[in-house]
C-alpha cells in the first residue's frame, strides 16, 4: 500500500480501510457487521463480521480482479447491489483499482438502469444476478464490456457475464493502491431525478475528509461506537455518513438487508449494541407504536439522526416522550451530502433544519447572488471552496453553468436563515406553491396537516382549476383506524384555521394509501401534481 503523506494526495479507500488494517491495535477491530432477514422465517440470519484487516484483504482481491479486466483508468463501474458485504468490497475495490464506482438503487426499472449505463458510459456492471433485467441480458449496451454477477454456482449466466465470487476468490489479497490526487474523481452518484433527468454527480477523493465536522458536531462519533443506518447504500446519507465516515474514524458500521419491521430493528439495536441510529422520518413514525410498548429497544442508543425529509415536530416530540432521546436532523443533497445539521446536544430550534457545519460557507442568496436578509427566503447556496462539494456533473455543461455561478453553487432549494444562523428549509424552488398571488412553502402546509392526530403523512401541491387559476390541494395518508370520509377531510381542513393564514390553506383534500416517493424516501410532489384529476 502506498502511504499518502502529501496533503495533495489522498485516496479514500486507503484512508477508510488500509490505514486501520496496518496498525496492530486496529487491524482486528470490527469494521462491518452484515445482517439480513431470512426471507422464509422472517428472522435475522447469523451475522457476518469483518475486521479492518479482512476488509482490506477482500477489497484488495476485488481490486486485483478489476485490474485483470484491463479497463481504462477512470472507467465507470455501475453497482446494482442490495445492502450486503458485496457492495463495500466492490466499491472499495474499484476505487483501489483506479476505477470509478457508480452506486445505483436495486429498485430501478430497466429503462432507468439503461439510462444510467448509457449516460455514465459504464464499462462494467456489477449486479446481483436476481436484479439483472432480462432486457439487459438480451441486449447488452455496446459500451458495457464486462458484467460481473453475484450468482449461485448453478445459476445460468448470460454471455459476456462472469461470476463475481469466482473473480474475488482468484484475486490476490495484496494490492498496491496507486496514490491519487485529492481532487481526482472517486465515485459518482445519480440524483433522484425529481427535477427532470437524473444527473451524474462526480465526487472527489477528498470529499470524505470534508465530513469530519459532521462526524463531530452531528454524529458525535466516539471510540467504540456502533453505527446503524437503515437506508440503502446507494444513497449518500448511508454510503458516506453511515459507512465511509464511520470507517475513516475506525468505528463499526452495521449494514442490513431486509424489511424494516420495528421488532427486527429493535433486535438489531439491542443485540449488536448500536450507539448511533440513523434513519428517515417514516421509519421513526413506524417505530412509535412499537416503542410505546417496548421502550427498551433504544436503551443503549446515544445518538438518533434523521435525513431525507423534514421530520414532523409531532414525531420528534412523541419519540422523545417514549425514549427520552432527541432526534437530530441533517439536510443535504446528492451534490453535497449532509451540510446543515442540528448539532448534537443542543435543543433543536422548531422548524429549523439546523446550522451550517464549521468550515462550510452556506448562504441564502437572491437571483443576483446578493445575500438575503435574516428571515428572507432565497436560494440555498454553497461556496465553491467547500471541500465536500461535488466536482461537477457528467455531460451536463448547461446545468452545471446554471448552478455554478460566480463563487457559489446554487441548489434547487429555497430556504431562509435567522439572525442566529438557524436555517429553515422551505422546499424545492420548482415545488413552491402559489395561491392568490402569494408564494407558499409546501412544507409549512404539510407540517400543519401532520399535527392532526389522524394524519400519518401528507403532501401539498398546486392543482390548476382552469387556465391561470390554481389552488392548493392536500394529499393525506391516514393513521390506522381513521376513516377516509368526507367528514374526516373537513375536520382536517378545519384544523388548519388556527395555524395557517387563509391563503395558505388547501382548498381540497384527497386521501391516499401512500405517497409516491423516490427510492431514498423523498416525496415526489411532481408525480402528485402530474396525476391530479379534475376537481
């Protein structure tokens, strides 16, 4: 292994794994605990534990396997893998071999996967054989020279495909990782596509070391911590905050594949001594009825974190009542991971998504790039000098030029900031509602709706009545036991009279069994708006 001492040289695989594996007191520490739900019994299967030394050997073997494919340096390797040991081995092995991993959601449809394979110009696909679309097996894109499949020995492999396990077994556990520039591309992540075609976000090797402030002020990482992030590893929240940042600090990460039933999550928390629980608002809501009767599940947990969507204050308060723990929120995006946080140990300001992490220059700007006054809504922006900010988009020069302006990267989000530096997320710029000439944040309406005891979750969108005339319409998912009747709809709408100005209140309400969401759990308000029927 090449030891990187020059500050201009940095390789995240060396930093996260190899530096620990080569120190006697750290090499046998548990880096990863892989857990899975048995699909037949519904119980947890025995754990797979990997030390830093083992993870180094396995990622080295994978790096040698990739090197044997003779792919050009910087070639993209698309990963279509569920949560499991194969994901980090493939991800780290690709980086060590000078390739660029591109994690994707296993839930993507064939057209969505085909778009990413074409757009990324991928040279290699690593996939679970069960997740390989038949259309892809029958018509392999010309740019895709290698397909590595995680498959049982008797599983039929399509032409041009190789068995992932065979290549791993054949690879030597010794590998010399080439020193890389800190600014070199390390991995790509695709945006969720809520604002059009998904974009490939290019992250630098150095992006991981930029997360140290987050690890200290939000995650409160300490020696001996065991971190459990319930999300899919293709999401930045899980990949960086739940895995790579944990390993940079020599701690233990739990990766789980299975249903998110409260009783199984509770077993994981208790059995494996989880100290940091990272999830999304929907999971916290789902846990509450269980925790009312089984509040011992979180007795060893010190830190609870949430991201992906705004956490309802009612969920926060209820969780605090049953566990005596606070949930701390973080706000990020694919281009910059989590960078606004509610600092651990400080009382969260109601409605705020937190403050900028130390060293991050975050601002609220007008369109002309002048800063907004405290309390004034504007564009949430990140200074170009932030080390954790993406390098750019792949093959999207127009969008890149539109979002990188002057010294700033302009996000697609609207927000405000108070005089104390607390940021308040107001929604995406393309999702802000209008009514009677007023501009309204959908999150404000949804927060008011979610305070009604019958509401599990909600969304607010504009619906056009006729040319030039729009109203605000609410979509509501009810808690179990509440009837989806006209009377209930009226009751919920009337409850808003004391919390929202008349122009902000929805004119109509539609009950749904569930809200459309991305694979990362973000509400797709655009889908609701697109599919809104006549009123």
